[in-house]
């Protein structure tokens, strides 16, 4: 498909389609998460895939196969909630977010009652984020209720994980009043657990998580496997979370499958982003070159496919961006 579809194409499209030497760069910041998690490396791969800086070699000559003139940058943040807020207020062009945080913030429900983030728009469903409950090797934790009275990492403030974790723990009678909570990112939590300063910590991310791989291979760790009743209660409390399994062998010393819940990770932009730009970004995300980058990067990259790009989107209540919607209709993925 030609980039310039009609003589009436927007000025932005004309700029992006101009010869590389005549282009001014268009910068596009993608909010991700902490460096020790999954959002940051996946966000970096996506940024690489959709970029084609001015002066770069054409795709057909071995250059980058992204949007001509686009310079995308993966920016480390406090993850979902922070990313959604930044996209809403225009301080980021795009962000990665857990579906539950996206829905609540868009609709202005739950913790965000009366504060709808109505500019949020979906580009794609990416991959499932499994909720990890990391404990020291040999831990005696027998239930989620046993976290009462313990030192627990509940993820960083401004993250969708923390919001979901507190809702899930609430179903088991555990809250901020009867546990010693720590608001830390994944890397910080792993360090505190290794030093004996935490008894457990939560983190939702696509496996394998780099900080956990390091923890497992040095100090050792285990993962708490939820009971079926705990999974059902968690899914009722946070409907975007569904039953999932972290296979045994993903982390050294964790040989058994872990029963847990997972939430879809989404890529979002603002409704203020031009339709033509988001159309070209979506098209670049799903081209053959991007496929190679995703397959050869983080393990979760293989799960990021056009066939699953719209999974869960319709029932979420958050609109697709018109540019992304146009691409999916033209590609036959959306009626």
C-alpha cells in the first residue's frame, strides 16, 4: 500500500514520505517500565521496529523498515498508570499498559472515579503479563492470606500491578494495615528479597523477567503457586486478570509449573496523535522486519502477532485509534 493514498493526504504524511535527506525527524516517546522488567526491552524492540530516522538507508537496501523520518524512543517509567497518565496529558506519545489499568483510567472507574482519561486509544494487544509472587527459596508461604504480618513488595507507586495486587490481596483479608508493604520496582524488590529485607514481592510481567533470572541464578528464589480458589477470587476482583501458568524451568530452581493470573499488555497512544502517523506506525509494527526483531528479542516478542493484536480489545471498552483501526480493516483483521 502506498504511503500517500490521495492528493488530499495530510501534511504530516507528506513530511514522512519525503526523501530522507529532506526530512526533519519526528520524535515518538514510548513509556515502558523499569529496566529489570519486560516492558522496557519489549518497548525498545518496538521503538526500533517503527523507527526510520532521516538519512537512514531504505528498507529494501538493508536499512530500517519503520516509518520514514520517525525516531521512536523507549523511555523507562513507573509503568501502566504513569504511562496512561502521560499519554493523556501529552508528555508521552505512546505507552505500554496493563489492560485493567487502561480500562479503569479510560472510564474513570475504581481508583480513578471522576477522572476519566478519555484520550487513551489502543494500537494493539501485545502479550500476557503473568503475576509473579516471588519468595525466597524454601519459603513456607502456604496461602496469600499468610502474607498478613509479612514484608511484601507490592510494586511501585503508579503501576497497574500495585492497583491489581491490592485488590487481589483484599480478597484474602490482606491490606496495607496488616502487612508491611514496600513500594518498589522489580529490580529493587529482587535486591531486597536477596538481602533478606522482604519476605515476598509481586510483579506482573511477561516471563522471563531479567531481574528474576538473575535472582534465581544467584541467591535463589521460588514462585508462589496460587490455589484454584485464589485464582477465581483474583479474577472476580480484577476481571481483566485470567488464569495462567508460568512453566517450570523458566527460572533456575523453579522446576514446577506455577498457577497464577495474567493480564494483557496493550500499546496505547493519544486520540490527539494524527491518524496517518498511527496508521503508518501500526503498519510498521506488523511488517516482516518487525517480525524478525520481535522473534529474536525478548521471549515474549514471539507472542506479539497481528493475529492476536485485537484479542480482548472489543470487550475492554477502550476504542482503537482510528489510524490503527484503518490498518486492521485494510489487513482484513477487522470487519
